[in-house]
C-alpha cells in the first residue's frame, strides 16, 4: 500500500509538525500495511488557515465552475475505482466485491449528484420585496469514521464544495489510506489549493483540535453518539453549527401480511453486510408472535450461510467489543441460534454471524449499538406493540417495514420515530436525505438536504 508521509494542505503534501505516526493494519491478517502521520493541533491550525485563505475565492467561484470541479472529481474517482477498492479491502477488510460496488461505487454516484446540484440549485430567490441568498457557511471541519471510509468523506466534502465552502478533513485513524487516495483525486480534479485539506491523526488529538478551532464555522461529524455529544458541547460553547450523523439501533418490522421468507432473508443480509459495521443496519427484527418460531429458524439458516465470508471487523478493540455484547446477550437470557463469541478463525479480527432469539426489548443487545454482525429477533403481539418496541430506544436513524400491502407498510412507517424507512426492501437512493431522530443525530446528508447543511441564509429588502 502506498502511504504519504505528510499532510495534504494548501494543494501540496507537506511534512507533519511532529514525528508521531499511525500504523495501518489489515484486519483480515493483522499485518501492517503502512503508516501515516499522526497530526496534532499545529497541523490542524495550518490546514484551517489554508482553508480560510482559500474561502473567499472559492465562495465567489460561479456554481457552474464548482460543478465542473466536482464532475472532474467524480471522473477521477471512477477512473481509479479499482485501485481505491483495493485500498478499502486492505485497510477495512471488506470483501472485494463489496468494496467495488458499495464502498467505491456509491460515493462516485454521490459525487456526481452534487456536481448536478451545484449547477442547478437556486442559490438566490425573490420573496416579495426581498432577495434571499444562500451563501456558504465557511470553513468546514469534517470528521469521518472508518466503516464506510470513502462514502463518508464524499458525503461531507462534495456538498461542502458545491455550497462554496472550504474543508479540512480528519479521517478515521483506521482507514487513512482511503482518505489519502481521495486527496490525490481532489488534486487531479483541479480543485484549487486550500479548498480541500487533509490532516491524519487521532480523534482525541487532531479531531478535537479541529472541532475546537475558532477558524472552523461548521463541524460535520459521523461516528458514535458518545463522541457526537462531546463535539456538540465543544461547538455549542462557540455557538458553532454542527451536523451529526450518529448511532442507530434500527427496527426491521415484519407485519403479518408480509412475505416472511423474503423479509427475513433480506433483513439478515442487511445486518451482515460490511460485517455489521453500519450505523443504519436493521439490528432488531420484529416479528408477530404467531410467526416468530418460523422467522427465527429462517434467520438462523440464513446467517449460517455467511460463515466468515462477511470479512473481519476493523480492529481488535472492535472485535472484543462485539464479542462482549454477544456474551452479555447470553448472560441476560437471550438464546443463541447462530454464531456466538468464539472466533471463527485463528487470525484476523473475525466475528461469527450471530442471531439471538428470545430477545426482550429491555435487554442490552436490544438497546445498545453493537456495530457487528449480530441480529436480535423480538416478538410482538400486535401493531401497537410493534410500534412501541420499534420506537423504544434512544436512537432513530433508519428502519424497515414489510407488508403485503404497501399502504399498510407506509401507514406504519409514518409512525416510526426515525429518519429513513425502507418499504418492502426499497433500494438505496443517493438523493434521499439521510439522518436521524433523537440521539441518532442532527441534520441530514445526501441530496439537496445535504447541500443546505453547508449554506446560510441572507435576505436583502428593497
């Protein structure tokens, strides 16, 4: 793996202020594949100053030109898709096909969507005797996680650039090589110097310095709810805007009229994808009591087919965390019907695809985000009971509803306290707003709603 020994700041790769480094490890075999600088507050300050200096020029750049740079970025990412997919597989452990289609293919589509939006969005409008302008909010501090390393970067950087903002990115320390490849693509696409800047480093050091920096106007963070609360407190002290995409414990509600086998099989696949490291995964499957035993059997059979083909989790700490939750589920009385805490391989951070039955709503595994390939199957008595269970966590990110009649599914989904719901297996839409209710976050990503997060409103009266 190629790794830069510096930071991408003001259009060039430059040495870090300090000498500390972060070792990048392949989670499939636990072998080191490279290292990157562990930046600190000095690097963050240099990057923010570069972004502030570039802001007036980029904000004044016509939207059509910003759109052209984003289209060029999309094309560079597409041309390098195979190479970037290999990087994702190496540092995240995702199976090659998943890396190609989801980890790289989806971000390319998102980048393209913002190229189109930058060219077509109405940045000003007449309202009575006023002209209302949508202007860039300023310098964006983007802090991204490791579970979808390229997608999370593009979902923040592309709308920020489309809006006319400049960006300092602090990627997750587990997947910095993908971020470096993205910085190379930005450079090749001709984005002006200082408009995009990259600082690699640890969250409590570089991430905190970025959130605290007075030169940052908006902090966009994706990660755990616990860290999101800390960032919100830091930003709140400075009355700084935040956009937070946080944890989830999403409910997959299978109504009695649904195609049970299809709903269960798709639900299991959803949880096992990306080794369960997806904040929007439907980790609670809710089934009517009369169909419960059949659903549990179907889920156990489906999970057993995955074996260790789903890939490892990202690191040893995450593996220990997931195993701890599995052990907690057993201790609290849930019944293992597939998988368990035992390692399926001697080497690599693998976790067995796991399914729990006899889970009650108050159990830890039904309330807390595990972030691994673990599914809890819960029984409900009627629709009101299902709704109570579905809404009975502090989270509200996504969900799913299955029913024989679409109108029946929609009626139930409208009462769910969550930001996004898939009806009968609805497909991913890169233009649909993504974000949560309750402690799953503040703000939205993707599409026009994602663009407006990076804009502020000014009105002139005549």
